[in-house]
């Protein structure tokens, strides 16, 4: 899904609202990931999903990862060599 496109995101809102797990493996350009975080902050979730971020150790992802204001855990030593992060998005 291209969720950085507002119209596409609205079409998928029912899927997002009921998601248990969301995996984000985006462009790592420092912009797409922030747009996705902003989108997720505005989704009226039925219950708090776990959001998995890939490549959180990439230079372009460090600021985005640090700015997430939800409970999070860096699982890089258990996950992908370039970084794996879990976020309780509530």
C-alpha cells in the first residue's frame, strides 16, 4: 500500500484501524517514514497495534526512530543487522 498518499490511506483506513501488526519498510529517505508516523498518529485504531520498523540504524532513519513518542524497543541484536524496532502504537 502507498500510505503516504492520503487518498490511498483513506481507502485502506478500515484495514489500518483493525491491524494487529504493521510492518514498515519504506524509502529510508527521512521523509516517507515521518509521513507514515504522522498517518499512524491519526488513525483511530480499534486496539493498539505493534508497528515493526526495519532498518532503524540507517543514518536516515535515526532521527525518525528517536522522534517516535510511543513505547518502543530496539531489537537489532535479535533482528535485522541494519536495525529492527518494535513500537506499541497507542
